[in-house]
C-alpha cells in the first residue's frame, strides 16, 4: 500500500529554525513535493525533489533520501506568517498516471513570538 | 492573470438536492483533479482528467461525477447530496514548471460543502 507519515503538530519560535520530517512507503517513486496550506486556504507549492540531496529556495530548503524513503522541509528565520500546515506529497510510479499525488496528513506548525 | 477558480466557496444544502461545484482554470493545463479534504485529514484524490473527454476515478471512492467538455472547465456533480458528503472539495490543475520540470499542482481556493 501507499503510506506517508508526518508529525501532526510542531511548535517553534519566531526567528528560529524548524525541520519537518516526512517518511514514505509507496509503489515506486517519481518525485516528492512540499506544499504549504494556511487555514481555510488552498495548498501552495513550496518545493520538489526527485534526486537525493538538498534543494534550497530562500528561507525554505527540502532534502530527499530515496534509499531511506525520507524527506525533510527546513524553514529558517521563522516568521509568524509561516504558521500553517505543511503537506508532504509523493508521486508513485503507477503506469502512466505519474501525476497522481499521494498526500500525507500534513504537519500543523505554530510559530510563537 | 492565469489562475484557477472554484465556485461556490461555501454551500449549505439539504439532503437529496443536486449540486454542481464549478472549477475553471486559465492556465491552459491539460490535467485537472478533484481532491476531498476533511479537517485534519489528508487530501484524497476523487477524480482526475488528462484532457477533454477524459475522466477517471481517483483513489477514494466518491458518489460524485465529473465531466470535461472543455479544457478549462472541470465541474463536479452530486446528484443527491447526503450529510456524508459534507467536506471541502479542492480542484487543481497541473503543468510543468520551468527549471525543475516537475508537474506542479495549482489548487483552487476550495468549495466547502455542508449537507444538512
């Protein structure tokens, strides 16, 4: 079966660094996405990893290890507006349907002053 | 500005009514999707389409139906709404981003349906 695990909730302090982990078990692998979702709003794209290593984009970085089925999202210099749910999603290999994403339940991050 | 639009944003309706959730995108994407999301739960794919006249059921069984007569339009219909259909429905479309080549989903704002 397909399974994606993330912590349910995390709390961090403004200005600090936080790492949100994601582990996955899927039938094949064709890329991992991180999305940010503020309460009551649509998810928005943050990052994409398909090869092992770190992808950096401003204050956000995402890491992937395919052999371990593991990824993390690193948020630096936290701001209050970073309080949101962070969704890990994987594209498994399923014949031609390689665009069907499987989502984790999301990690609700609360940034405190 | 290229975007994806969903209407209505909020709908409260009685049991047995027929409802249609509208979704339109102006990005020229071939691929479109409907996800269902309950509070605190993961998004579940209920329908997808790879182009005009192409529709497939997703991983989560749903009593809703979809149609794709035009590239930009992907409406979802419930013939007879029930309280178990109460949920948030998110429409998305996807296209390749420059640089990464990843097929990134762009989501609409969602339609929150409450069936009494």
